[in-house]
């Protein structure tokens, strides 16, 4: 029995260490896997992927906007950030409600990719933050406008297609605002 106790202790220690060092799954990937399982035999897989990507992008806009309120040096950047928080929080809530009605899983937190963007910009401050934030807002809004445009034209889900079409003009306006902001902080 005496020789068995250290062995069991060592096994337990190895098991504990392996569990505690395992990297958490990417929230976006988990949501996509759940949707694949639910919608596997339907033509809605692309629509659910849009919903997941839109949720991830929307959460990033709110998180970055909140960060900008504390780290930006320019009042214009802070004003833009508040607009992003207000508009994207409302859109995120609408998307959550729509996804819930349709049984679509959305990520509960930022994807690893979006978290990296947040972490990278969080390290900046003052004018460096203002420039990095405005640059990121232009790039991300270009990507989001493209994503929403595609969904508004091609989505197989009528409600998601309508929601994307409804949000597209505001996103295009956000892009124009971000481009003006970018020009102003350089």
C-alpha cells in the first residue's frame, strides 16, 4: 500500500496538470460547431455562419469602444467610440433575439482573433491609441460591410437576410465616420 500511494499521487498530479493547462476552445469555433450539428442537413449553414461572425464583430466593436472611452486622447475618438457602443450594443441585442428564436448558437465572448485585436490595441495609449483604433475601425468596418452586403444578397434565411439589409446602411455610415476619424487623427 505504501508504494501505491506515491504512484496514485503522481498520476493525480499529472492528470490535474494536463487539465489545467489545456487551452480553452475559441468561443466562435464552439458556436459554429454547435450550429453545424443543429443545421447539418439544411441549407442554413452559411446563414448561421454569418450570424456567428456578425456577433463576434459586434462584440469587438463594443469592447473596443469601451476601451477607447478610457484610453483615447482625442474627444473625436471618444465620441466615435460612444457611437459604436450605442449602435453595436443595439444591433447585438437584436441579433441575439433573432438567433434565440431560430435556435442559432452565438459566441458568448470574443473569438481568439478578435481578442488578439483587442489585446494588441490595449497596449497603446494617447495618440498612438487614437491612430491604431481609427485604423482598426476602418479595416474592420470594411470587412463587416462586405460581410453584411453578402448576407443581404445571398442569405438563405429570410429574417437574417432582412436584418443584414436593415443594418447595412448604418455600417456603411460607420465606415465613412471611421475614415473621417482616421484622416483626423493622422
